[in-house]
C-alpha cells in the first residue's frame, strides 16, 4: 500500500519562523504615514498593536524564535499532516503527484490559529486585556476567539455582515470559545455608523470591518487590534506551514515543481510558499502560484500602488496590489478572499516575478471542490477550492504534457460550516462574476502611485 | 515540551479487526426469528444484507482480515492520532492523565466511516448497486454517503426528522458526496406512512428510520440495507480504533486505568473498548465505562430483553438492553444517542460486568463540552460530550483520591455542524430531562423476556 500521509513528531516541529525580508533581492517599499508621507515609525503603530509585534512587523532577522508557550498551543494540532491526494490523481488520470498540507486539522479548522495563538500570546505578555478584530468568512475570528480563550484575553470580533448571515455557525464557534461577535457595519463605531448612513443595507466588507475593529481598539487603552492576514508579522507566523512541508517533502525524497495556495489577504498562500520562494531566490527551479477569485482579482488585475488597508483610511499606506480601499466585492461565497488589497510581501514578490497569480470563477472553484470532496472525502472551504481549481489545472496540464510533475498546495481549511455555499452551487444558484473594467479605473483613482525614486 | 500527540505510520495500521465473540467467557444469546422464535439463519438476512457481511455478523473468528481496498480508504485519515488533553488536565487541576483517540479527523468528522467504508466495499464486491440506510444526528448518513461515493454505489439516507431540521449541514454533506437524504418518517415507505397517519408531527426516531430504510432496501433486489451501529459486524469494523490506541498507549509506556466512550447504539464505545475488554477478560485491571444520556438510558435503566431493532418490527429479535422498540426519546441534541436499544455485544458485556454504564443529563454534558472546547480548542459533537462528562467525573475523582489515574476515551466526533445545539445551551434554552418510570414499565410490556434455558 502506497503511503498517503507524512507526519512529523512534535519534536520535529520548527522552533523558528522564517522572515523572507532577510532574503529579498530588492527591498520592499516601506508603509507610509498618510499625513506626512514619511515611513511609519514603531511609535505610530503603538495604539494599534503591542510593541513586541510591531518589532516583528519591522524585523529583517531571517529566523525568529517561536516562544515556548506558543509551541505548546501549536502542539495541539501541529505539525499538521502532509497528504497525498492519490484518489484525485486517479480521478484526473494525471501522472502528476499531488500533495497537500492539511491545515484543516486545527480546532477552528484552518491555518488561521498559527498567527492567532502567537498574537494572543504577545498581547498577553505585553499586558493587554482585550483584542478587537474583524473577520470575513469567520475563519480568522474563530481562530482568534480560541487563541484569546487559551491565553485569558477577551475578544471582540466584527464580522462582515454578509458572512455573518451566511455563516451562523462561525459566530457560534466564536461564542463557544467565549468571544463577542458583531455584524459589521455596526452602530458601535463611527466608521460603521458612517457606512450605515450611506447604505443601511451594506453587505459589509473586510475593509469596513477592519476600520471598526481598529477604532474599537484604539479607543480602549487596555485593548489592541489584531489582524489575521496582510501584515508581515502575520505572514511570518504562517511560515511554519511551509517549513514543516519542506521537512515532510524531504522525508519523501521529493521537491515540488509547483507550490500553490489561494490568496485573499495572502497569509495562507505565504505561509506555505515563502520558504519555497526562499529556495527559488537561491536558484531552485520552482513555480509558485497564488489563486484568487475573478470577483476580487487583486493580484491579477489590481494595480500595485500605495493604498489604505481599510475603508475608513485609518491604517498606514501599504504598498500593495489593490482594488482600492473603497472597493466592495460581490458577495461571493469565499468570504475570506473578499479583501481589496494584498499582503505587501506577496505583492512585492509578484512584481519581482518570484510568484505568479491566476484568477478563478466560483463556478470553476466549486466544481473543483466537489470533485475533490468526492475523490478525497474531505470537504474544502470555499477559499480552498480556489487553490484546488489551480491544482486541477496544473494536474491536467501535466497529463497533456505527460509529465510526472510534483504539485504541493495548502489545503487551508475545511468547509464544514460553509455547506450552505455548496448547497447554492449544487442547486445551480451560483452565478459567474467578472469584475468590470471601470472598477480598475476606480482603483487607480482612489490609490496613490509610488513616488519616483 | 511534553508530547501531546502520538501518531502511527500507515505501515503500523492494524491489518485485522478484532472479534470479541472469540473471547467471551459465556456465549451470547442468538438473534431470533420473530415468527418462529428460532435463531436466525444466514439466509433469513439475505434480502437485507449481502452474504459476505452476514458471514462476518455470525463469525466467531478472533481476527478478521481487513481487505486491501478498505485499508487504502482508511489511509485517507487513519491511523488517527492519540492526543493527551493536557490543557483540560490543567483546567481541572487533576493528577489524572487524560488521553483521547481523535476520530474527528475523518472526512465526515466521526468514527462512522470505519464501518461505512467496509460495508460499502463488501456490498460493492457482492454486486449491489445501491444502499439504503437511516441516520440520527447525520454522522452515519454522511459517512455512508462518502463511502458509497468512494466505491461507486448509490446511497439513500432516511434522516430522523428532528435532526434533519436541526442539522441542515449534515444533509448538505450527504448531498455534496452525492447521496439522497429524506426526512423520516416519510411518505416513501409503508412504515413511514403508518407513523405519519398516527402522528403527522412525529419528530421521528432511529427505530422508525431503520424500518423505512429496510423496507426500501428489501423492495429493490439491487439494493441492500446498511446499519451504522448495533450489529456485530459494525462493532467489529470499529475495533480498529482500540487496536490503534493500544499500540499508541504502548508507545507511551502506559496502560489506561479507565477506558470510556459514549454509547447510543454502541459502536464508537465498542470500537475503542473491545480490545481493552479482551485484556480485562484475560486478567488486566481496567475499568470500562459507557456514557449515555439520561433521556435515553438504555444501559442504565432499560431491561435486558429480546426486542426488535426497529419500530415496525421487521428486524430479528435482538438480545439487548432496550427501552422498547416503540420508544420515542425526547428530542435531545445528541441525536446519535437517541436509539431505543443497545448493541447485543455491549448489552452482554454489561450483564457479564465486564463494563459499566453511567447516564448524564445534557446540561451536564454540554457544560463539560464547553469546558473542553475552551481548554482543548476542539469542539466535540454533542454525543461526544457524554464521554467528556464521564471523563471530567473520573478526573475529579482522581483529584480527590490523589491518584495519577490514566484515562483514555474515544473523542468520537467534532461538533462543527452541531453548533446550533451549543447555541441552545449557551443561551440557556436546554432543559434537564429524566425519563419517567412509566417508560420502563412500557419497555417491559413491549419486549420479550429471555426464554428459560
């Protein structure tokens, strides 16, 4: 019987996170203070994040130690297994070998707790009592709720309203872990009230929810804000995925030809891929692909500019691929991919041609997701189906070319609480969605070009 | 850092199931044909089950080979990890060591696919085209849906109506795996129509749903019926859980003082415990405990009699603890434990005092479940919270006694799609329920005492 899974012992769990800033061929543009146009200083961020995380955000150290209490919580579900999708390979009739890192085995069912646990820990030791955050599909909010419970912090989550209504079970997970969950836009904040005044039926967006959570946090000296993607320190914490995967592939005596992940804010994609991008920088021949939705095509169609991370323009200006901070994506089912921007690190790598990006329509991704579920059993999250659509594309290309390609991707989470979206797909209620060109013009108008060097 | 998980390689996966019939100190009473009062013969069961499974049902061979195609599907999620609940131990301040077998890592999220995959395989090689079954909470129906999809069989599931309404996501899982799911009682069968005529608002019960599924299967020569618990061959397939756990405990150099599982039909309890009961029969000092709901207290209050496995009295008479085949339990949230009877093997072991049974109210079990989720992260199925309540009881007893007891239990499934019941609990909507004594009198009247030897 062919081996399907590769486990690592807890003793083999990486003890350090990997920081790609130490290896970039050209340095990244700094985040700018919107008022001064100068690079933000650590103290500018102090009302929002604890200083220990700000230091990580700005660090260029290649390796950063994972604190023992974080490792202890990681050990509840990490190292996660590496699986081979043997049954999908057979169903596709491909000579490709398909491997996936199963991040769905964590208690909230996704990769998100890798950074949630770390952030809760750093806030705790900094003396913070409460965290405020936003969530799209609910993966992040539930992960942070669990992490806060584990370290004895209070947690308040602003959940994008369309997801709050579509995914009641995510809210219930947060409550089970003791957190408070509020649909956004809400009346709790100035930012929320402003949106509601303009559009009482606003479905919400990650950008709006971020504004609400930041406003909430900065108004309470015992609270801080926590972000589940986009920022450097978040991507840093996620690199444990790729570091484990490298050990696991090594045990198999294999190295991937293609490494893949879906990309919303960029953290699960980066978590798996950054350690492989490091290899690529050092000469390894590996293709790294980010899969995103056609309805929110940040990397494939959004310009690379300075833009705010949130709708209310309270964050620093981040250098990123963006559809504009006021962009409200169509209410597609992969809520976690409905973010107007993209992690600066991921955006930078695309410009450096160290990674590539492809966009998939949700009809295509759910088709791939159902094919996956029927072959491999596990039901993927709608976000994850974007990576699967890209995997199917690669595997079929390998079949045409008759190549024994090795494909590795991040199975970022399960879809147990997203089954309503499968219902919509299976009953033919989903529609295709292509972003109109005018939206790109709009993005250009609402963002800032990079200053000439 | 203390180790929390014990993995086994696929090469260490047991290659045989364990059949406790080979080791019982006294033989079990046979199932009886209700018309003749004689022990049922294999051919009596032929319209219901394929002959290869009937042979397994009646076998007294100690070890039964697991077919290679079944092992291949098992390998998608097995061997399952053994976890230590270190955070719960700390929260309880107990010197006890608490271990659990995490069966929630399977694609449908419970132990059920251990037998679903085996049954789908045996039906497939026997030439069957379609399986019909019933499901309570939906764990079994979703597991069989996946297994049928894997072996190319059609699948029709009669789901107890109260669960069908409470747990829409389970139905969606079945549909995602390509099965048809029908609320029971339904108009599709004589058995269903009869119940609906008496009570159009019947919440349904496992007994009723079983009657419908059997009637459906015997009416189609290309179809057979499949049962997710109770029968010998089902418990047999589940023993892979306990056999793996024994290897894992051995790796730790430990042997449990107490082994625990929740019990509805008895299969997850038996799956973990039977290999340990074997040790007990051979002199080992180990306490084996089945945890059940006070609202359906089959083992703790139901008489040990001959009774039908279903409401319409179409099955053989099974020697079991039972509340009567016409018993309709209160609509508690642990749908998988709402069965009027109990596996004959488990019932027999209780009579032989090789195991003991305890009943817990759902308020108690959800309290334990939330405590678990907040300490260990993973949210347990409502069924599983019964085992956890018993674990908490044992751990606190160990604390009082100052004993370093080793507790092992079966974490039979996750509660991702049962979050509505957590919501009911957290918002104070659940009530206590104690079965009135009259129900026991009723059970005695509707069942048959064992014939004098």
